[in-house]
């Protein structure tokens, strides 16, 4: 009896220790990898909540608010006689025109203007030179430069005057300059305006 049981038990032991083979020829025995629900060792996702790694809220693009003009100009006199050299700062506050008869008239003169402003200057005189206030300006914007124009009224007639056709513009701050000369020297005006962030 013992001679019969030993070969039989040996065969059963060998059968129990042999891994089963699936239909595709691969062993169904655990390969030792501790994986989750996905084949890449994760929970079946890309490790996020299904977005690009954020909570799904998009950050709004920051853009300038062109509705207000808050800047300054510096008037500089370089006279032939150094005794008359002078420089003074002028503060400027204004708002964008978007409708009305004045806006339509100025837009007819500058249809390519992106924005048109009525600007109040905080003084009517600098270095002995009269300062016009309010003054009307228009700007044309491109990627990294800008044009600044001024609207002039003379005896009821409106005209357009180019102040700076190559002003610096970085998307937020506009720096411009213009001037004129006379027999006694030169006058230069250097202006800047920074537009605030548009509230969204």
C-alpha cells in the first residue's frame, strides 16, 4: 500500500505547485508587482482630478484698464541762455471718451485711434509757458510701440497733431516725448502714463 501511495502523493504535490496557464499562454500566477486599479501602478488616472493638475479654475488673463488716464509730463526748456533753463512736472488725470458728439468728431479725425481721452492738467502754466487744459489725446497701440496724437481746435476747426509716432509701450506703461524749437532754445515734453489692471 505504501508503495502505491508515495507515487500518487508525489504526483498530486507536483500538480498543486504548477502554475495554471491562461488562454493567452501567460501564467496567472502573481508576478510580484503590487499594482492598483491601473496598469501603470496608479489608481487608473494620471494622478490628478482629471484636469491639468489644478482644481479646474482658470486664472483670468491680466489686462489693462484703459478707461482712465493717470500720468504726468515734464516740461524741459533748454535755452540758449542757461539762465532760462527750466523743468517742471505736470500732473494729468483724465477719462476715456466712448460716446457723444465730441467723441464722434475726434474719431472722425482719427478713426485708427484705439482710445481717445479728455485730460485735465493740474496747472495752466509751467516755466512761463501756458498749458492747455483740458486737452484731448488719442493713442494707437501696437505690440511694443504706440502713437500719441493731440486734437487741436483753432477758430472752431478741429485738427490732428502727431506728438510721438514711436512711443514706448510695454502693454501697461506708455512713455512718449515731443517738442519744438525756437530762436531762444528748445522745449521738450516727456510724458508717461501707466494703466491699472482691469478688475474682473
